[in-house]
C-alpha cells in the first residue's frame, strides 16, 4: 500500500535492500558461504555475493550502523574465502596424497596438516594439539612429520602452552611405545572428519569431535557426579582411559575425580586380567610415576 506511488525502480531498490537485510542477518548467524546461504534462501549464490558486497545496500538496510556492519561482513567473507581455499587444498591432499590400508585407514603422508583449520590463535592450537597427541598417542616425531614442525620447536611450544600436562607429554614422547602407524591413522581419521564438518558447516559435528579429544565425557562425569555415587562399568572404563591418556597414578586419578582409590583400583585390576595390552600400558605408566616420584624425593633431600 505504501509503495503505491513509488516508481518501479524505487520499488526494486526497496526489494534489494530488504533482501540484503535478510541475507546479512542470516550470514551473521554462522558466517556461511554464498552457496550455503543459497541453499537456505533459494536466492542464487551470485545474487547473494552482490548483495553482501554492496556497501550502498547494507548501509541502506542498517541506517544506524550500516558501515560497521559492511566492514565486518566484508572481513568475514574474505576470511571465508581464504579458509575455503585452505580446506579445499587439504581435502584434495588427503584424497590424493595420503595412502589408505585395506581397512580404509590413512597411512602414508606427503604434505603438511594445518592447525589453523581449528583455531587461529597459537595458544589454542597448542592446547588442542596436546589433546590430540595424548588422545591418539602420537609421539613427537609423528606430530612433527604430520604438521611439518621442527621437533625441538614443537616440544618447546607444547610444554610452554601446556605446563599442567608436561609430565603426560614427556611420558608420551620419551617413554610410551604405542604403535605409531595406528596413532597416525587415528589422527588422520580425526583430521579428515573435522575437515568434512568444516566443509559442510556442521558446527554440531565440529563440537562433538573437539569434545572427543578434550575430555568432554570426563568433564560431564565430574560435573554430574555426586558424593557416594557408585561407579558403573562404563565409569571405570572412562576413568581408566583418562588415566592412560594423562599417564597418572591411581592416587592422582582418584583425587582428580573425587573417587575412592582402593575400590577403583580393584575394579581396574579385574578389567586388566582380560586386557593384557592395556595392562602393560598401565604398568609402564605406574613404573614411570614411581620412578619420577622417587627422583623428586631424592632431589629434595639433596
């Protein structure tokens, strides 16, 4: 009704402004690509590109702060473009230059994996890489090869940004004997799954994958546990995997999670009778902790 006296060109411009406002608001939710926005709106990706690149239309759509919004949208779309190139190159690399075994697991390596697909900040990258290394048991040499970082530089940065986990990292790098072909394959599977989730803009899957390596289940257990709660078999396995990951003693594990040490230890010993490989891993960890505890005591006496 109110557009009755407007010229066709003016009506068209109002429609473009309205469309631009809708697209900008949608873009600002998850910073999706033009193609993803096209799937959601039915508007062609080329039209979306023109709308989101038009300072005139964005300023008209948001009179109060249009210029700031335009600058922010432009910056995020440029970042999307750069990230898209990186993701495309990484997917191509994994598809064409990484070999798989008969079970479809990644094995061979020829190019560099990138930490900036996860985070742009070095501290976050190193914290996540610590979790990845400890979760998949990838030693220093394997990590340096996959991400093509000098071993000494990588070791120093991992210890610098993860001081609370220095003992777990040193155990992994200098005492653990986990099969590195298996560790490498697990890390590459995780990396490829995360790449897929990025390409599909599946934030739920991205979060799920990150929680796998950053102890999401252990944190949930700790948050929900009430004093006196009995430990289920699943709880025992969760705690045992945490103990293996961080190479901790029974005492430290019990203190961390507020559980009764003797009961947990007896339950674990029963499980290990049927799991010789895990039993050997845990025995090495306990010997490692015992040795370093003794060394620390001797050092203090001196």
